[in-house]
C-alpha cells in the first residue's frame, strides 16, 4: 500500500496549542510493559493538567494511518514470538510521518528505527528531539548474546544518545551508565505511579486464594511482567522452591514458558489495570530479580498497593527500595533471593507495607515527573529556532 502523508496530516489537533509533542517508540504493543504504561500515564496527565499541549503517539501498527485521537500507527511487521510487538523496517517512512505531523518537540523512546527517524525528522524541520532511555541495550545484549556483544552495543548506544538535544534518565543508575558512555545533557526524571489505581484497598486475599486454590497460610510473593529472559523468572522460581512451604510465587503474565513448579501459580496477562492492581494488592510481598532494570515501574506500583519489595541492590530497583520499604538481596542468584525473602518475613511485614505505601504517595507522583518533562520540552523549544518544513514525498 502506498503511503499517503496527507491522510495523516488530516488528523488534526488544537490549533491554539502551546506546542505539539510527539512521543514515538517501537516498544508499544498490546502486552507492553513499563514504556506503554508511562506513555498512557503521560497522555492521561496531559489531558487533565495541560490541555494546551497537543500530544500525538506514533507507534508501530498493521497499517500507516491515524488510528484514533492522538494516535498514529506506522506499518511494521509483527514479530512471531514477540507478544504482539512489531519491528519497524523503514526509517524513511517513519521520518515522513513525523515530519508531516509538524511537531514542536519529539520524544523518542528507543534508539532504533523510531529513534533514528526522530533524529532525522528533527534535523530536517529544526525541532528539538529528546531521547528517553528506557532500556540498557548493552546489558541486554550481553545477557542474550554473550559478553562479546556488550562492547559494540555500548558504543552504538552511546553514539545514538549523544545525538539527542537532551536525554532523559528515569534513575541515577541510568544517568551514571549514560555518563560512563560519554553522553552529556542528561536529565534525571524518575517515573511516577497512579496511587489511586494501585491502592491497598483493592486487595481481596480470600478471593485470590480461592481463585488459585492456595492455602490460607500461604505467603504470597508476586511478580508482574513479560516472560523475558532479563526478568530472571527462573531465578525467582528457584528461590521460592528453596524456601518451600508456605511460600508461593504468583506470576502475572510472566509464567509463559516457565518450567512447572508446585510452588508457582501462573496467571494470564491482565489487560485491565484495575484487575492487575487488585491481584498485586492481594499478595504479601513483591519479588523482583532483574539487576539491570533501568527503573522498575512495577516496583512503584507494588509499593503503592502496600507491598514490601524484595529485589537486588543493583540497577533501578536497588535505587527504589531499602530496608524501610523492603529487603535487598545481595545478588539476583536464587540463594540470595531466598535469603532476602526469609529476612523480610522475619520482620514486621505490616509496618513495612505501610511505609512502602506512604513513600510511593509522598515521592512518586506523576505530577512531579510530567511537570519536569513539560518544562524541559518548553525550554528546548525556546532555544531551538524552527525551520520551515521540507517538502514531503511519499
């Protein structure tokens, strides 16, 4: 199908908007995790708090078209085993869509085809481009491909982020990784959480026990996320197996492909945020075993739901938790995770749960995140003399 940019151009917006922000990324799919939740929260916040800002999402889809209010999809091939993720192939097509929408600022959520297209479009029409670092690509390359892949990927990662007018890091851990790579103009903006959605009052332990067939004296650890290798699902399963009764691990959306264990209950991915929040709030503690997490949005969601968190003292997760709100594990090895879980339950779990909730409310509102980001966008726009858009060809 021939791409007609005028079809996207006819997707209008508020002509009186103070500026037009485009968010673009390939990490957006029906079962997406933290990146999609960040973008959904941003859209909701802008609609409530900053209606003067026109916001458009440009993400992969089956066709190139305006696909709803403020949503444009660009045709991309669906990955066969990627939970609905699509792999963009054409920088030219993606760039053409971004240019025809005439943004005042672009935020790219990755450094692959959408990120590259954002940089090209920003250069062509003279608008600033922000790179949001959602993933430590070098650490993931080493995990999936071997240590040999970390160096080249780290260099690619560094060169890509160095091209942006500003780079956003959601944690100081991420900022330090970017600084190590020689990336300048890094701004730290921790993510937030909807503390009304993720709330202890949504919990219904008896209902969850009945649904899962677990005993009333079970100690319920929970994890929610994709069944990706970096999530270290097997490590969590082995940790709970080491502990034995009464510990049980509830996996939400992450149990696909995991080996069977009587210590584990695997629940389907929850599309409805309210149902996800209810299951999390019905458990006793949250378990996280990824040492390379950039931030750990689901950790905040668990804290807001009133759960203490067990996780490694590394990466973004290590930054979010301490002994006041959970328990650090020395490493993500099963033995260390099991030791940390036991140490948590030897303490006053109820008091820790209350502190976790209070901290999520006090320190991690979306207002702080998006107030800071919109000020960053406005500052960049004010410093960037805009050029006339170039003529577009299909």
